[in-house]
């Protein structure tokens, strides 16, 4: 990456920045001279990751903030505090993710994979949009996966209340990220905010190994396109920092190149349906806590 890329001196927020692809994305972007805001759930692990990134990049302009994406109430608490203390945000990378072989729910009562990987990021983005507009030109990058092209999302049951499978849940969340990206690109047309999705490829991280059965761990090891975290982070960094992407929006990138998404993600009705569903789910969850 070029040291004088667009992102130098800009403020970049990255969720899930203490491990895996998120940590490596934070490291590479810090190396480009950006002000990096690491959003993590675990403070102890976040501190260790922050110290490691500072040591390896010699960039001390790094903040660690704590937020539990499994709680929409905490997302609201986090953004309220962030907006009171920060005046700029140029890049938002919605990176954090979970994978569960067995169905679990968040304290809001929603299926965990969909809630953390997508719904929390939908809400986080909504709350940060005013600051992104104020700081524009700015960029939103949503982490997806090519798995979304192989497991068709159940639009009538995205929370998999009737029949659960870990791969299906993960695919639902990553399909939702592409639909969300395309809807954002439409909603933000005419502004100086771009929204793009990225596919990091299959990276062997904590998320893709912990909790998996022996069978699925063996299957993961057999995938010929396994990538290092450094390789997995490259497309996120490209989308966040490349001068060539100025004004480019509503795209899906793999290996730093535009690639295809599932046909249903281009359907405006699907994008609008998910958008309205997300609004309702957030509203209902917050209303229960009042």
C-alpha cells in the first residue's frame, strides 16, 4: 500500500479489531498513517491488540473503545459516547463477526449470528451516518463472504426460528451485508459517502475454528484457497484507502477487484424488505428495554 494513500490522517473505525481480520486490518491501516479507532468487546484482549499494533506500526494515534455488538442498547450507548467525544469519522469498517454451530440468541432475543454480524452493524451505521456526512468524503465498508452466493437467504425467516444450521445463519448475515450495502448506496446517492462490501476469502481465524466440530475443522483445512489474515485484510484495506475508489459505491470486492454477488442481492424489493425489517427489529428490541 502507498504511504500517501487517501486514508492518511483520516479517522477510521473498525469493529472486531482485536483479533483475526479486524486486527490485521487495523494494523495495515495504522501503517498507512490513519487515526484508528478499535471497537472491541473484550477490553483485555483489546489492550493487548492495541499495544501490538502500536509497536509494529509506530503509530500511536490509536483509540480502543468497548462495545458489545450482541446488545443493541450497548450499540446506542457506545455511539452516544463516541459522538460526544469525536468530531470526525471518515471510514467505518463493519468487520466484527461470529459463527455458531448451535442456535444461540442475544439478550435482545435475536439469533446471534444475524444480530452481531449484521443487525448491530446496521444500527451502528445508522447512528454514525450524521458524523460520516459531516466528515465526507467518507466510506462505509461492510464485511461479507462468498458463502452468501451458495446458501440462499430465507427472507421470511432470517433469524432461523424454524430450522437452524450454522452455515445458513452465517450466510444469512453475509447476504444481509450485501443487501444493506446496495440499499445504502441508493440511500446515499448524491452525497459524498460511499458504501461497498468486501469478501476477505476463507481465512483461518478464531471465528472459523472455535466451536466447530472435528468434521468441519477438517473440511476447513481442505479448502484450497485458505488465506492468511494478512491476505484476508487486504481487500478491506483497499476499499478503505485506495485513491482509485473515490466516488465508487455499491460494489462488492474480492482480491481488491470488483466481483459478482448473488442475483437476489440486486433486487430492490429484497433490499427494501431487509431495511424495513431491520428498522422494526431494532425498534422492538429497544422498546423492550425502556
